[in-house]
C-alpha cells in the first residue's frame, strides 16, 4: 500500500520503518523540518533498537521518504496514519490540539483529491474521539461523509520503548476500531504479514484498551513497589516473594478478577487488606495506593445506591445476599452493606438468595448478619417469584443459573439494575420487557 504517516516522533518513526519492512511504500510527514530532513536521509529521528537500520534500508530501497507537504502526502497515498503527540493538558486531561490540526489538514487534502482515502488513528486518544471529534472534523474539512470516499479506523499501538520493532512484528493482538458492519478489510490487509490475533471492535472499545493497558501497567508497578517496600521492612526478599506470587497463573497472573462488576467482599479480601495496611503502619511505611483500595471498593457500593435512589422510593427486590454466588458467606458482603443502606433509608426490601438459609448459619457468619441486619429472615423470599411479587425495582447482584429462567419469567415492566451482567436480562431489556440498566456495560 501507499501510506502517509503524520507525525514522525516515536510511534511514527517506528511505523515508518516497520511498514516499509513489510513492503509498503511510506512517506513520513511532520511539521519539524529537522525530522523530515533526517528521515529523508535515512537517519532515524529517535533512538530505538533496530529502527535505525530499518529506516536506512527503507530509504535506500526507495520505499521510504519524507515531506512537510500535507496535501502532496495525502494525494500520493491511499491511507494516512495519525501518530501525533497527545500530551497531558493543563488540567491533566489529554491535549488534542495536534490531533485536531492534523485531522483538519488531512481532511482538507482529501477534499482536493478524487480517489477514496482511509485515515487510521494510531495516537492514544480518549474513548469517543472517533465519533465525537475526528470524524466530524474529517467530514467537514473534506466535504465527504464516512463511507463515501472517506474511511476512518482506530488502530492503537502497543509498543514499548526499547523493544518497539519486536513489538510491532509480534504484538499480543492487532486491534481495529471500526463502524458497525465494517470489517476493516483495508487495515486487515495492511497487517496481513503480522501473525497475531486480530479484533475488529467498536471505536470506543479500541480507544479504551490502550488506556486500560497503560493504567494497569502503572497499577501493577505501584502495587509491586508499595507491597515490596512493606515486605522489605520485615526482612523479606520481596523479589523472591513476587517471583512465587507470579507462578500462580490461575488467579494472580490471569484474567481472574479483571471483570468489571460490583464491589468485593467476603471473609478474606477486606480483612487481609486491613492487616497488610496495619503492617505498613507499624513500620511507618506510607502506602497511599494500597490505602485507597477499600475506599475505592466502598465508593462502588455508594454509586449503586445513588443509582437506586434516582428511581425514587420504590419497592425493591435484591437477588443475591452472600458475597458471591454458591456460598452462604455473608461476612462483609457488599450486598449485605447495600441491603443495610436500603433498609436504613426506608426502602421496602425483599431478598432472594438460594444459598442463604438463616437457620443453617453458624459462628461468625451468623453473628455478622444478626449484627448488621437483625431479623433478616423476614426479608428473605422462598422463590424468585415470591421475591418479585409487587417489586418495582429489581437489583440483580447474583442469581444461580437454575433460578434465572424463573426470575426472567416473573419480570414484567420493572426497572432492573443488573450488577452481574446476566445475558438473559440484557436480552429482556433489549426486547423492551423491562427497563434495563447495567452497572458498567
């Protein structure tokens, strides 16, 4: 393909070299005359392993050149990469100044050519950038509509400085954001030689994944550094502890727990976080990241309560009371905390949880629920149908698969706040049988 790369900083320079290595013809475009001159001579404008040789080879073979002329670059190419910087603004949010300018310039140049043109966003941009910002700019500047001589895709990069060339050729996956019904054939072909899973998703999902990745990398580093400091203060070799910690690929280093949903609870997680914070406190060790975990968890419960309160003082049914499905452990269950808040605010509440039988609760589990919600047995329903009788607002925390059919059949017109992401409820909402609201989906 003939590709123009706008912005030949870190991402753009790597893209120029690697795309040329794949056999594409590439022209780098930048406002900096110095960068353009360097690239045109076959000299990399950045210091990065392997990229210097790729740029030199691309220029020598006639597959790579550079210019400061936007219109000429767009006229010559079939596809334009946007890889300009998106630094932090004064308020901490991302600055979109460079993106806006280059999108407008590319759009104007597209308007002056007669052939179709594709624009691909490689810069890290916030969710909603495609539909709310860049596509409108391109359409206005070009005089074209998306799908009519103008195509736009999001294609975030996952390049690490120091290993960017290897990461380009062996990514964990190739991610393409596209409009509904568009299979992104042009961008698929662009990466035809790259052996990696390829996913075509809505624009906002593609734009979000790069943010999630970098935020999670920072979270892991903050966790390892704070926890490691606490362990070291007790004479522990934190490197060895973390080496063994990482051998657990079932829970620790895995997709486990990385599913957005309601707050955590139970007899282990809250208790052990408090205990670890106490260890840090005994050594006067500041751990601001770890200290924020429990308040963050409580904030989720508060957000859900506020969402319920917006519906007014309705009769409420709660599915799920134990901290997770299939257990009767009520200790520090976020659903118990939510139920307590509702009762305290005067809501008429019914609860159904197949696994919870008050007569069978013993020890600390029984003491906890008797302390938090006295006379809990009066609120418990014997079946999904009984729980839903007269309900106006239904909160689904968790419900056993065997009870889902009965719950769905008994629902009719209620507002449903789904904290678990139950597919049958989403389908019921899409069909207009209930007023459906998901927690973060």
